[in-house]
């Protein structure tokens, strides 16, 4: 069975002081920390491309796992909606070349945003098991600094750049359990790009998350024949502090609010990288046994899943 073996990440060291950004738009520090949840937003160098972020995360993964030979990689999936240049060719092919991986590698992109990591986990697992592959790299990198307007107060204070690389393979400590997915293209207008600039209707996105995510988590628990108490940790997409707080307060009437991870102070909303950043820091290497994941956003798209430690 294919599962999660290891996760590594890359965060640019340079970035933006969000308190300074907030002052520019008349927002005080309480708003920045309490509602946005991020005081620093990492931003890639102007010369870095999406593939460069992917490569940094993958190299960190190889460095942390000496037993993982780059020559043994069978598949590479890159989750991004902001690939290199104008998106052609696919970023995964560029990553394969920059990492010097075998040309026998299957490499393709998944065009999803904040729900993309959950989708990517199951796309990689299904693809690898169907094709009999042994080692896969699931990479996330969606640098919104490429599309966010620094003069747009609704978006520029939210997003940080990051990349993660997840090693998926056999005999993994973390196995994938039940999952549920959903899409509603009727809400596409709330998160979109026009002429290369990103637009977000924050109120509609907040309402979407508040209505959809708690109910989806409950449906997932029911499908898994589990109760909320059976989950050790809830790792939600870190859209903003306000969204994570609202979802955790509504889920199970706030009884398990302390199990919802909120960790975006120095990262911001990193889109498809937010959940694997949480897993790397709070789950892998921990004593937790069962963790729920939920990603939601552009599409509109959402995906929730349970992962379980088997070692």
C-alpha cells in the first residue's frame, strides 16, 4: 500500500512584513494577527520560478532521507496553478530535468489550488498502485506573488510563497484512509485570475468555508465510522486565522477546537502547501495516530481525508 513516508519543505527567507502592509491599508496589528494570522509573508526572489521552489523542496527531502535515491523515483506530480512562465510545458517536466531524474519518470501537473494536496495524495496513490510504481514525489508550489496585486488589500496581506515535497511509497508509516471530494464551478467567480491578476471575494470564500467544511468533516467521520474524539488532530488549509477559527468553532459545536492546528504566522496562506507544511511540523514524527485533513478554495473545490499511522 502506498502511503506518506516523509515530507520536506522550502520557504524563501526573504519576504514582506505584514504589519507594515497592514499599516499601509489602515489595518492595525490586532487585525493582522487575529484575523489574517500572518505577520510575515515569505516571497520568492524575482528570478525564481515555480520549478525552482519545487526543486529546493525536493532537494531538502533527499537530504533528510539518505535512503531515498533520486534514481529510484518513478513518478512526479506537481500541484500548482501558477507554473513556470505561461504554464506550458507542465512544471513537473521542468522539475524532472532540473533534478536530473530518469527520463522513465511519469511527470505531470495537477491544476488545483487550496484543495490540491488532498487530491494529489489520492491521485498519486492510485496512479502508483495501478502502475506498480515504488517511489513518488508529490510536490506543491503555488507562488501567488506572481499574480497578487500588491495594491489589493483583499489579497496582498494573505499569501506567502512556499513549496513542499512528499515522498510516497511502500511500507509507509502513514496510510491514507477514507476521503471525500467536491466541486462547485458555480462559485468560480469568487476566486479567479483576470489578465494575470488575482481576484478574491473574501466574504464569499469565508461563507463557503464556514458552511461546507464542518459539514464535510462530519460526513467524512460518518463514512469512516469514526467520532470526532477518534481524531487526534485536524489539519485544515490555512486560509486565514479567521477561517480556521470559525470552522473549528462550528465543527461539533467547538468541542474539539483545541485539536485544530493554526500555524501561519510566518508563512501566510501558502495555497496547496499549507496542509503538508502542517504535517511536516505537527504530525510526522509525532505520537498522533489519526489525523483529519481538509483543503478548500479555488474552483470552488474541496477535499477531506483521514490519514492513519500504522507503525
